[in-house]
C-alpha cells in the first residue's frame, strides 16, 4: 500500500488533522520541562502553515485512564507550542463536541487548533470506531506525525 506524504497533496485551505506525540514531562506547576517531542513536530507544522492549511492537532498526555484529570490537560502544551512556533494556538476543552466542530468549520487558513487530551475519552485506547469517525469528520486530510504512537491500536491512529 502506498501512503502519500504531505508533499503529495494540495493543502491550501484544507483542514488537516495531525496526530502528534506531545506526551511530554511536566513539573509540579504543570509546565513543560522537556519540549523535545513538541519540537519534533515543528517541521511538519511549518510546512502545513506555508501551504495555508488549517491545522487540527491531537495528542495524548499521561495515563488519565479515560477520565478528565486536570494535570493532564494540554493547556501548557499549547502555550509551549505557541512559544516555539510563534503562532497562536487555540486550545479546545474537548476532543470532539459541537463547539469543537464549529471552531474547526470557522477556522481560517494557517489557523491551529489543539484538541484536548485524547486519553480523556475511554474510546481512544479502546480503538472506538465512533471516536475515530468523529475525529475524521473534522478534517479533509489525516497526517500521522506521532511515530511513537504509530504502532498503537487507538482511535486517533
């Protein structure tokens, strides 16, 4: 099976759902202490921005076991990404909801949205078909930029 890369498709104005690996260590204040994994995504994100894509990012953080755990929210990751990329990142408080879908529909070219921690939904680690379809409905193109999670049988992969 031939897989296309982002260089093989027209990205202008397209909604691109990108699975990234932002499972980064945090200190007691919830601040990112090692941003290496975030930095690894920058070449892909910069390329998508150059091509005027609309970027929807999704990642997990920690092992919250299908429940919302405040210390595993992706707010600090969004701030770190904003700082590294120099572009506003809109952090959502949900993985998929009518509000998330509306924000995605209203995105402008070169916009970036970060969905909430995928593992807050028990369907992520159970490879739930409904969650996978809901996530897929947000975008025109899917990009797996999370090599460390590529082997997982999870809904986002």
